[in-house]
C-alpha cells in the first residue's frame, strides 16, 4: 500500500510540473492568433465600404447562389391564403475587395464577422403577404481568403399562396416562394439556385400537411417598367393534406347520417315519426355544413365535401317530401275513390311481387288477386218469399217492412266492406311505394358515400 501511494504521488507531481511549464506558452499561442485576426480585420476594412457592389469591373454581374432549407410549416391559412414558413436561407457570393494571402497571416484562411459590416445582396421574397423584415443583422458571415462570402440567416416568411379547395379534404396545394433582387437587374446581380430543390433534411413533420418536395426553378423576366432582365428563383412547395382528421370529424358522421335518412321509408306510417326523422337528419346536416363553411375560404369552387353535403341535403329533402305524399296515400279515408286499374295492375301486382310486399299469410312472390269492388244493390221491393196462399198471420211473406230493413242493412254492410277494401288497397300501395323509395334512396346514399370515400384511398 505504501509503495503504490508513493508511485501515484510521483506521477501526479510530474503531470503538474508539465502543465505548469506549458501555461506560459498558451497565451502566446491564442494571443498570436487573435492578433493576426485583428490585423487582418483592420487591413481588410481600412478602405472598405458596404454601400457598393464588390466587383472589380462595374460592368460585370455579381453571381449569388441561393440555397433554402425548409425547417417547419408554421401555418397554412386557407381563408386568407397565406403560408407561414420557417426557413434557413443561405447566400453565397464573391467579394472582390475581401481577399488576402493566408501565409501573410499565419495560415488564417477564414474569419467570421457580423453581416452588417459587409455588402449583402438585396434578395427578398417577391410574393410576401406582409411587410417582411430583412434577415437578422446579428448573424455572422463566413469570409474566406479567396473572397467567398457565405451568409446563413433564419427567416420566418409569410407568402401569398393560391389555395384550391375544390378537392377538400383530399386536396394538394402548390405554393411558390419567389426570391430575387429588388433593385439590381440581371446585368448587375445574377441569382442561381444551389441544387434542383430546397433541402428537407431538417424538416419537422407537420400534423396537417405532408411535404412532397420543394423543387427550384430559375426564371428571367422583363417587366413593363424596365427594359433590363430580372432573374429570380422560385421554390415551389408541394403539399398534400392529411385527411384522416377530416374524414373522422366531418365526413364519416355525414355518411352515417345520409345512410340513416332513407330508413324513414321503413318506419310504419302509424308510428308518426317518419317526417320527424327526415327533419332531424336535415338539421344535423345543416350543422355540419355550417362547421365546414367556417373553415373554408369563400371561393367559386365548391369543396368536394361541400358538394357531398349539398347532394345529401337535397336527397333528404326529397325523401321527406315523398314521405309526406306516401303518408297522404296511407291515410286515405273511406271517401277516397278506388285505386286506378293501371296502379292496381302495375304497382299492387308486379311491383309488389318484385319488392316482396305481401299481406299476412301470403308468401313472398305472391300477391292477392285484385278484387273488383262490389257495387251496392238497391233493395228489391218485389223480392220476398214465393207467392202463394198463406193463411198464417205471422208468416214472413207478410213482413214487407222487415224485409226492406234487412236489405238496407245488407247493402250498408257491402258498402262498408267495399270502402274498407279500398282503404286497404291505398295502405298497401303506400307500403309498396315506401319499399320502392327505400331501395332507391339507400342506393343513392351508398353510391355517393363510396364516391367520396374512394378519394381517400
């Protein structure tokens, strides 16, 4: 134990002695580099001005390379058609007056200085949606010995974007960001993109939009105010909406409600809830339509989900109106005229068998044969027992008044049976129409729902 502790103390003493010998040399090393940087800074900016283009020949165009890195989609305001992004903008150019020999400054080949001290290109976003502040002047630029200047600056941009919501919520948007010089023409400053597209390496995924790409395109335009060409670089952001939330919150409830609406034809007319169901479904669809209108911008093109709502509301309105007409047929009173012959043959015959509308005790595919309504017969005054000599005072042939009353009762019963049979025919016709429109409207609701939902695949 004693020998080990002596060795540890000896090694610590040697290390401490070496550190003490090196400490006086460290300030000289760092101080020499700092003094060289200060000397380089004073030499470079002794006669330098940031007000003029840094070119040796004034007729020569200065080439600026522009690179954009998309970091985050902050907001997409469809109603105001404004896209807010968080970007990293890198600009590179060559300054002819900021060059030096690295050997003359101890091998120093690059320095970082505040961007406000050097000339910077006046490249701005053309399609900005508000008064955009310039890039932060507190950021530094990297200056190399050959005059190459690299300026990295973050920026929050608010650009105008034409939003097409005709396919909402399965829509895709194309938003362009056009960068170019505001005062320099193409003869003085030329803008070139670095690469074919913006970088998405540091992009933070958005919960509402999926980024498909951000290609870059350079254009040279001549405006009406000036004869010189003006180059610009447009980065087109390709977006596709994530429709899962809208399908769950707006589309599926409407689909279920639209499938519920045709069931009003399946309710018995005696329940008194047929019209109430249609009105309730219509009110629910109106509420969803108002929720959709609050989030959509006012535009000429109606969104896909808006078209679906309008078609469904129209279908529910027609189904409610038809339900009222069918209930009117169901409650035809005894004074109603008989069912027409064509309706009896076509609707109560063929259509009833096809839709399997049957009476109690009938099998599917068979229907009650149409019966003609018997016409009531007037009482026959001469009808009675056979004539002949009858000396019994209580014989039935002598009760003429009683015979007339019996004939009246018989005719009344026949008329009541005919009216009841006519009423039953109208009720059966109402059931046939209910079954027919149930199939029609349910098929329409199912087809419309499938056409909308297939867009999500």
